[in-house]
């Protein structure tokens, strides 16, 4: 049976939010950020989650094992600003029960 998990998201102002994320709605982290309005509208998920804009770049700050990056995600991040070793695109990380307790920080907008 699917259940909600807790995810902690540090927004672009540095404020931390621990939110519930449904594991049964086929959502990704970018959609979660948008649903809780943790970034101003029009500043995250600009491409609609197609790994084509890097507006949903985040830093994974917990030690969760994530699926490896796709070639598209790697290519987009290679062109992104503020890239770090723990950078990922939120639109490419599906919300699953394995992510219970995940902690991310949203990358700066520009």
C-alpha cells in the first residue's frame, strides 16, 4: 500500500520546509516543489519537466541512493549555473517510498 513520505526542501531564501509527498501519484520533486509553492511561479519547471531547462536544479543533501542520471539530465546539468557534485534535476527524480527523509536544497534561480 502506497503511503506519503516526508521530504525536506530548503527553498531559495534558505527556509526549510518538511512536506508530505504522495508516492501513489507518479509525481517528481519538481512537481512537489510547485504543489507546495516553494518557489515563485514561473521560476521552476519552466520546460514542464522535460529536462530541458535546469530551472528545477536542486542539491541532494541527504545520503539517499538515487537512480543514475539519464544522458539528457547530465547534458542539461552540464550547461547549468551553480552546478555542484550533488546537483540533480528535480523533474527527473520520481517520488517513491525509497525517498523517505530525503533532503534537498533548491539551486539559485540565476
